[in-house]
C-alpha cells in the first residue's frame, strides 16, 4: 500500500493502516451513518427544492436579471444533487466504487464544478446587488437579461475549467477486494504527489472560497455603509441573497479548513485523528449547502412564496374541477335509459311508488 499511501486523506487513512482502522470500527461506522443521513437528506430536499426554484424562476416569474442568477444557481445545485446517489452507494458499500473509472471521474468533476459554480454565482449575485442598489444610473444602462446570460455562460466555463483536474487525476485502484475512487497524484514520486496536491488545494481554496468571499464581504460592507448613510432600504431579494451567502460560508468554510489541514499528511500524521473525525462531516456539510439555498428562497422570498401559493391554489382548483366533472359523468352513466317508445314526460320509475 506504500505506493498509494499519500494521495488524498479520504482513502489513504481509510486503508493505509488497516490494523489501526480496525481498532476504531464504531467511530468509522458512526461517521458512515452520519454521512449517509446527510447525503440522503440533501438529495431529497435538494431534488425537490431546486426543482421548484427552477420551475418558479424559469416558468412562473418574469424573466429578470435576478431570476437568471437564481435559475443558474439552482441548476448547479440540482445537477450536483442528481449525482449524490453515487456517493451514497459508495459509502454504503464501505467505500467500494462499483461504477467504473468514467463515472469516478465524472462524479468528482460534477461535485467540484458545483462548488465553483455556486460560489461564483453567489459572488455575481452579491456584486450585482451592490451595483443595482448603489449605482442606479449605470445599472439602468447596462443591466440586461441578455448580458446576465452571457455572464452565466462565462461562470459555467470558468467553473468547468477549474474542475478539470478531477478528470485528470481521479482514478480507481483495487485494494483488499475493493475498488477505490481516489485522487491519483502519485504518478512519479512522493514529492510530485505532494506538490500537485498542494497546488490543487491552494487553487481550490483561493478560487473557490477566499477570493469570492472577499469580494462578497467587500460589496456587503460597502452596501451596509451606503444603507446607513441614506434612506436606501434593502429589498426582500437582498435579504435572501445575504442569507444564501451566509449559509454558503457556514457550509463550506469547514471543508476548506480541513482541505488545507490535509496537506500535512505528506510530512506528518499528527492531525490524523482530527482529520479522520472532521473531514467526512465537513464534506457532508458542504454538500448539504445544495439543499439549503432553495429552502432560504421559500422562507425569505415573498415573491417565491406568493407564486407557490398561487400554484398550489391553481392545482387544487383544477383537481376539484376534474373531480366534480368525473362525479357528474358517473352520475349520468348510472341513470336508467328511457325506452324509445316512452315520452319524456312519462316517469320511468319513482321513489314514491315504494
């Protein structure tokens, strides 16, 4: 196992020291159960929630710049959620990958692309919110739906480009009758593996968290200062965006912290216990962010709640109308037929004769 010892913490620590892993079966089982529960909840809520947001912003709302941002953010989360069953199956099988090398690469690529796309769209949302509220003249001249779609295309392209290392380094290997899906940084030697791991971790943390969060924080502070100095009021959409940004920070900050801590395994296993306990939970928390956003839209967005309420009323009215028509048709079918020789005025049968 020495050849695969230090690729990435999830797998090296899970299988590099089998005797040590056997000493803590209860802890491993607990982490597995918690991860499965979080992944399953994220899949169920994310599938329904993001589907509703996509339906509302794509079909029920007037096409605006804000609806374009929310539509693409929900789309990124939905695509990620659709791939969660593969991760759930991987954990249920005690980290045995049964879907081949292509799906190993694709599943990781989608997960990383979702992280980048989410944070980039949140950054765009935050900057656009500041510009639309503070620089009104500029936003009226340049803020348009077509340009918003162009920006979204650039965001998707950048997110896909940043996620390409998953397609390059993700690999499978058979060990102890199990197939592992892992980051194969160790093509030449340990030094190369450590360097590649460090570079990718630095890029992921910088581009996927630090720079976007810095831009989000700066625009948020500037907007708060502007609000205090003027009579400007934050809209319901602005409060929703603030809540979504805060949720992203709380969900993804632990993951990036443990991702940097993971680099220490190339030189020391001092943080082995902390990583073994915290990394699976931090990863699950990051994935949970994909189902948090649509819940915030429903809870904080007045317009979304109003549209959903109207949609539910329309569905209820339509169902009652169809039920009424069905009952009426059944009653007509159950009436006795008149003889051809009988006149309309002649009663066929009367209850008074009984």
